[in-house]
C-alpha cells in the first residue's frame, strides 16, 4: 500500500536561479544550495529536490505539483513581492480549494492550495 510521496525532483539548468526561486516562496533548505548539483528543500513531511541537468537535456510540460499551505494569498503576495508573475490569481475552486498556479524558471508548474 502506498503511504505517501517522499519527494518530487525537478530538473534545472541553473541551480542558483532555481534555489533562489524556491527559497523566495518559503521553502526551507535541507541540503545542497546554489553551487550544488543536487539540492533538497523541506515540503511538509516530504521534500522538493532539484537536480542539475546538462543544457542539451530538454523537457516539456509534465504536470503540476500541488502544495497545501496555511495561507494561499500570503504565498501569492510573497511571489509578487519577489518579482514573480503567477500564472493565475488566487481563487476558490468548485472542488473546495483556494489555489493559484505559478511556473518556476525551468518550466515546472506549481500550485499552492488550501482546502476551504
């Protein structure tokens, strides 16, 4: 039986840029950092990992990682304050969550949500 997700790992061509993005949205660094080839952030009971890939390695849209947070609007405002442009405004969904989407600098789509 599956008990949960331990981690999600995203590829990046620029670790420094990726680390800055995730730190600026409130992810806490566990391991690695701007000069590392592998970095890990705490994400509740799991982790968000970053791994450096060579420039010739390309990817396209793969899906979306969804993170439950205490305050969707606070994370949205943090993204704006840091200079990022989220893909959507925060809104209440018919399925019972408040959420917004943002794409990281490497094209990975994230959603920050809170059950209503």
